[in-house]
């Protein structure tokens, strides 16, 4: 059994291969401590045991007042057992699975802490930089000798990797040259820009997760009325891309003149057109960008 595991700040994504069967699982990375009461036995809720305590996980945790969301890799490592317990329930994956997990480049120095923690739950664990999985998914479409920049648009961050495609006796392979992470630059940042574009509308005060869906759809179903938000979405997207473009130019500069293409992945791809950033470079997007890293990591577990 092979498992590609992508624990993000917004969602946990996993792809499991058991023989010829491949399944994927996505759930929020928020969780909350559970305390039973005489009037609530937790019936129908997603509750797992971890470290002698009970936790509410998945979508149910979003309704808990004491919910916890990870803010950095240390938080993810601390909550990892909770996430894995829920994943085991959903997928049936056991501790014999061959696991490949991803870590954002900015936390690469902590990769061994991550691996050691995950190794207490699975027999064989490897850790790769976030973004490598997305490149692996598209490997068949990449030519040997080419260089690509992977952009992984996440919940809070955008990870970037510079990769090269090599070819040896056993076929094509991907070499990571360098990487990094732009913090406070993910879907949360884009949604905040979108909120600012709503003017004096009553929509402006709605919760983040509601506005995020309005942004993705370009419209709102509010009090039974369909409201066109395509203009606000376009303006927010343009402002976001200008900001991201400045970061790319400042940090990578002329390096973009020496790459052959862009690979765009992550859930943030659903909210904007990355091709608008790179007029002179081809942009490749995996079939399912949200799950691309988990899928590629599962393939790396072969």
C-alpha cells in the first residue's frame, strides 16, 4: 500500500494506492478537543482518539468554538497523529503503508523532525519538498534537459521549486535545484483582496470560508439572490498577480529567462489564471491541481 500525504494549513490531502485501486481523500486540517455532555453523545460527529484524548476532526471541527488551525510546521507535527487517525478511518490505510509526504521548502531544515514523527505511525516514510509531487505527475509530458519552475498555490503560502528533468538508464527523473516559500501569499491573501473589492456590500462582512467559495465561483447566492461578482474576482486576481509577480521578479530575477516552463498546482489555481503572469512561458496545470502533490508523492512511493 502506497500513500502520498500532503498536510497543508487549510486541508489534508491524501492519495492511497492499494493494489490496482487508487483513492483520494481531502478534509480540513482544523480540529478541536471534544468534551461530551449529557445532551450530546457525539452521535454522527467525526471523532477520533489520539494520545488518550478525543478530537473532533474534518468538517465537523469547523463548527467548534475551540477549533485549532495549524499556523506553522510545528503545529502540523503536533497534530499529525490526529490527522492520521482520521485518515485511517476514511481510507483504511494501515501502518505498513509506504509513505511519501511533502514539506514546504521554507521548513526544509525541519524535515527530519517531520519524518521522525510520521515514522511513529508508519513503517516506511520519506519526505520530499512540496511541489515535487506536482512535477512528478507531469513527468511524462516533460522533456529531458528542460528546467521548470513549480508554483504550488496553497492556503497561506506559495511554494516554489526550480526543477530539471534528467534521463538515465531507468528513464526520466526530476532533480530539485532550489526552492522557497512565499508566506502570506496564498488563498487567504487573495480572499482578503477580494473582500476589499466588495465595497459597501453586505457580503463584505461574511466569514472567510463563505467568501472563498464566492471568489472561486465568481458569484454569490445571498438571501436567495444570485449576485454577479465576476468583476470583483477579476480585479482581486489582477491585484494578487501583480503582487506575486513582484515577489517572483525580486527573488528570481533573470533566472526566469533560463527556464522552459511553469508548473502550477495547488488549490489556489482554481481561483486565478496563472498564465496571465507568464506571457512568454508555457504554463502546465495537472488535471487535478489540488491533489497533484499527493498524487505525485504516491507515485514517488513506488
